[in-house]
């Protein structure tokens, strides 16, 4: 995700596989983050 620094909105959802949002802190222009139905989400970055 480190190359998506201009991304303003991100929607992630409906995934039954284990996933991580590692690297999301590099999305410096992100204004809206929508997370839905990720039962195996392994956590969010602290910073």
C-alpha cells in the first residue's frame, strides 16, 4: 500500500480469509476508511 499515498478513500469488506492492514499508515491522504465484514481481521496498526 505504500505506493497509494494519494488515495483518499478505501473500502475493504466481505473477505473470509485472514487479512492485515499493515502499511495503511502510509496512506497519508486517506480521509475515509470503511471496513465491513472482515471476521478474520488480524488487527490495525497503532500509528
